[in-house]
């Protein structure tokens, strides 16, 4: 029954509730099993509860549970998401059979920790195993490529996505747009953007910022107008791109108008990055 409750919260992505139910189990002395721990340690990774996650890791080692590949993979993912990369890598290297979830968790951990060279090196090792990556792997690799400007690797990822007919989800499509934009390939970014069946504010923002950073400020502003027409709510990061576009194009009055609109129309308070752009080029 307890596992059923935890499973329900897990399926809904209610990570805090998963952890709270498990803590209540501990308080009342209710027994738990390895199925419970897989769900809870996954939730710990999602909310960054390294303390509970490490407790589960110690409990699993002390009680002979490290032969459970699903539990060890969940621990790798938890440690990686909590920034404990050395612990994650130790468990990862100890896995005799590594599935795509384990590889993706480790690659994602390196990417999130800005250790992008390590992420791509590990991805290269994954390819040597002939194990096929999934969309989660691809997103992490594209993020690393965007940081490093690794254009050829990123292009290979895009080619793989098309070759394998992977669905161009919002997350994967946005990662591709962001990668191409950061590598200066705006036309390719636009092509991916147009091919996406569904876009969110981060998709629009990635292309707006990319255009603004690559000297196509007026196109960035036109895209922002289209974003508003599509009833997609901008974020503070969107306005960074918009203000950069105005600054780089010498559109001082329009920049001031967007700055005022950000607070008056959307209730977004300027961040330090926004103020820096405003005072640097629009005052």
C-alpha cells in the first residue's frame, strides 16, 4: 500500500510528496523494500535532497542491495543531479551492465556541472559500446556541444535524431535550437524552430537570444512580436535577448519601451543582467 501511494506521487512528478511519504514511513517504523528505494532516491535527485539520498546509498550498501541494477542506476542519477560526481562515477564504473539510463545520468551530471569535455568524452565511450542513446542523452550532449562550440558533434546528434526518427519534443527541439544559435548557425536554428510541432517560451527565447547575439537584432524583435502574437509568455531571459537586440541595433527608444513593458505588462522584475544591458546600451 505504501509503495502504491509513493508510485502515484512518482507518476505525477510530485517529488516532494514521494520524499515526505517515505520520511513518514521511517517515522512510524514501516518496513520498505528496494522498489520503495528506487522511487525515493530518484525523487531525491529531482529535488536535490542529497542528505536523504546519501542515507539511502549507505543503507543499500550495508544491506547488500547493490546488486539491484535499477537501484544503483537511480543512485548514479541522484548523485549526479546533486553534484556529487565522484560518488556517481564510482557507482557508474562499478556497474557491470550499463543501460542507456545510467549513461544518460552520468553524461547529464557532467553537463550540469559544466564539465562538458568529460560529458562528450563519456558520450564517445557510450558510442563505442554500440548502445543507442535516447532523447535524454541527446539533450545533455547538445548542451555540452553548445558550451564548447563543438559544431561537428552537435551536427552528428541532429543527423542521428533525423535518421532514427526521434520525435522532436519541446526539450530536444529547444536544445537543438540553442546549440545551433550558440554556434552561430542561425539559419539552422531557424530551420529546427520551424519544424518543431510544439514550442514553449524557452524555445522562442533560445532563438531570440541567438539572433540578438549574432547581429540579427531586428529579426530577433520580429520574432518576439510573433511570440507575443502566439500568446506565449516571455520570461526575464527572453527580455535579456530582446534588450540585447535593441542595444546591438541602436534602437534605444524601442529598448526603453520593452524595458517598461517587462515590468508593467508582465510583472517581471529586472535582474542584474537586464539592468546591465539597460544601463550599458539603452540609457
